[in-house]
C-alpha cells in the first residue's frame, strides 16, 4: 500500500474525501493513537514512546463516506517501510485467487499489460502473469524487492498520468491503497486525465476495505490512523463517479469485508451526487448511535478481561498490529491488563505493540502459557484465524470476538 507524497502537514479535512460535501457527523474521537500498520517498534522503549496522533472519525451526511479529519501525510512514510497488514488465511488466499481469475477472464487480459499500483509483495499481480498477462508492478517502498524476487518487472516509483501515457496498460489494479490516500479523488482524476489525453480507456480494477459491516456492528478498531478513508459501497462508487469514471461493476467479497469495482474513464466529469433529506436524517441518526456506543464498547471489553482474569483464566489477545493494535490502544489494554499478545506473522514476533508495548509472541506461546481464552482482535478475518487456531495449530482454548459492541463466543452460528 503506497500513497503519493504530500507537501502539506497536519491536514484538517473539512470536506468529504469522496463527494466533497461539508455535512458530516462524528463517529468517534481519540486524542492519542499510534500508527498501527507501519514502523512496528522493535524495542519496548520505542513502543512506549511511539508518536501518537489525533484521530477524529466522521461520516459524510451526503454520501455516507467515513474519514478522519486530522491527518499528517508526512507521518506515514510508506516509501521507507513495509506495510505490515498480514492475512495468509485459507479463506483470504482463496478469495484472492478467485478474484484474479475472474478479473482476468471478464476483462480479457490474455497477453495484455496489467499494471498494479502499490503492488506490495507482488503476489496478487503474479497471479495475472501465471494466467497469461504481461505485468508491471509499481511499488515505491522496500517491498519492491519482493516483487523482483518473484521475477516481476517492477518500477520503484509512484504511478500517475505520465505513466498511463507511457505504458498504455489495458488494466490498472489498485487494491487496498486508495483508503490510505490524503486526496484519492485527485489521484483518480490524474489517472483519468492521462488516459483521456492519450485516447486510452484502461479498465481500473480497485478494491478497498468495506466499512458497511463495521458500522452495522459498531466496530471501532477498523479506524486506523493510516486509513484516511473508510468506504461504504455507495461512497466508493461516488468517489469514482465524481472523479470522472464510469463504474461498470461492483461487488462485495470476503464475508462482505471488502468491496471492489471496475471502471473506465469518461471524457466528462459528473456533478456532485446529492442524497435526499431522508437519507441525511438516516446517516445522522446512525452516526449518533455509533458515537454513543463507543464508551460502552470499551467498558465491555475491559470488564470482560478483568472478569476472566479474576476467575484465574489466562487470556491472549490475537493480533498485534493493524486493527488488533488499534483495539488494544483504544481500550487502554496495557501490559498490566493484557500481557499476552499473539500474532502468527513471523515478521512481527519479537516486536512490540505500538503504544501499549506488549511483546508480540508467536502462537507457541499459547501452549507455553496455558491459555484458556483467546480474544480475536481482528474481526474481519476472524474465521481465517479460527481455522488457523483449530486446524493448523490444534489449540483448544475458547475463542471470542468483539461483536456488536459486546464480547461474543466465536461459534459456527455467530454471524460476523
């Protein structure tokens, strides 16, 4: 995941990043939140002294887009650090395989150039090469080396209008990147102008996390500082339409946790999409309910942990960065309250949770510590984590997840 650099600091985003409306409602506010996706601290001292930032999360009253209004792009240097979001679960891998196959077939990409913007380690783009496309990765950060190790042609640079004109791709892939951009509409307008100016019509294949379920379930830890935008299905479409793209297809996937679309550039931009007053009232009311649930959510989690510990049960939190680290910090779960944090990503093991400073341990620590209860802190991939715990690791601890603001046992019947 990579975003273009910015010369601005500490932006105050008064208008919606998807539609430009100045109508919005607060969902939550945290005065001190550390980064949880990049720059994982490697010492306890560094974790405790990790820089923190104000996180003011709001929802647009016009299109329903969720964004945070305070953002310092200079604090999030993707060019110098790897993105540490990790999901090697069976379900996620199968989803990506099927998505690549479907996009390849639906957009007739055999023998054609496919560019991926923010290609990360290159594994998704490599699927297109294996299927028969010509591929080119744009990855300005250190993960460009991983692309090279796969044998991919890679440009360690950003992608803009000039690159569209020079390379003439048949398809541009951009997955889990747009939510990190301080001005996603400008990025899309630039790509469109580069295509229109050279009479090209590449298909733009984009995917972002889908915030609809998090809003419905009152999940607070989806709000990461690095994610400036949180897209609903509607606001994702609005973003593209406002930036001058025709949306050709859209669908949710991976348990409705992500949304992807296909779009092509058009020669004329649309006007702002205004929603009826009834919609504005609905967004206002649902935003109020979400905001009021935040304190209850935090209290419930802290009380449940205390009850387990008072009963002599050993508890592990599963997820040391990303949404796991966000939940840990939002609820003030320091090493005294939650000493054992587990993560299955070997890159993170031995590092420390930013802010609260617990050491991040591997799954083997569950058996070593006699863990009775595992609280999965990353709800969006809870089923994949459950599969790993039960099938690969053979652990018998009880599994719980934060669900609709409460702590719920992760049973097969639980809809998450």
